[in-house]
C-alpha cells in the first residue's frame, strides 16, 4: 500500500490516566479489604470489622469494572490514515468511491430544566458509506474539522481526472 498522505492518532491521554487511576484504586482497596479481613484485630468495633472491608471491596470491584470498560473503549480507537484512493478507518480500508457523504454533526446537550440553555456540545465527523454503514468520529479524540477538510481535499483530487499538459 502507498504511503499515507495524512495520519491521525487518537488523543488518549485522559483515558490512559483514568485507566491507571481506576486500576490503582481497585487494587489498593481490594488489598486493604483483604488485609482487614485477615487481621480482624486491627479495627476496634465489630461493626467496623464487617462494614469497612465490605465497603472497600465494593469500591475496588466497581473501580476495576470501570477500568475494564475504560480499557475496552481505549482499544476501540484506531489511527486514521488518508491515502490517495482510500482511507484506513476503524482498522478497515474504505475506498473514497464508496463514501456517500462526510459532514460534521454538532451534538448539543441541553439542560433538562431549561431547554434553551446548552450545557455542552461536541462535534462528530460523520462518514456515510454507500452500503449504509455510518461511522462517527468524536472531536474528543481526533481533530475532526482538520480531518474533514483534508478528506474533502483528497477526495476532490481522487475524483478529478489527471491533467495532461
């Protein structure tokens, strides 16, 4: 395959920090709860000897489950590569001729109390293919406006006939 004209890696620093934090919290709290169950004389009252290890264990299990889901989300982010005639999207090759439409979608989250107030908004690069497959890429991880501009530029070059001078 020819060399990529444009190459984008997902910005996953925040996901990686969250993953390591959740794993650390989970291992630490489960370890402390096991220690407290093995050595019951550490805590003075019977209520603390039962409730504290149980609470720490639940916190640990919840944080490890969240770390697992966070890790799965991290694994689903692939690099995006734009070539002269195709692009690598979600680990698969998509030819420009099979792309029906590419546009930015503005997802606005409105306040539940006042619908006129927009709490946050996020742009998604939406790529519709001829077969009906729709792929959305979030601006949280990729520079979607730059990708769209360069995608349209590359598609324009790929669809125009070569000039003969």
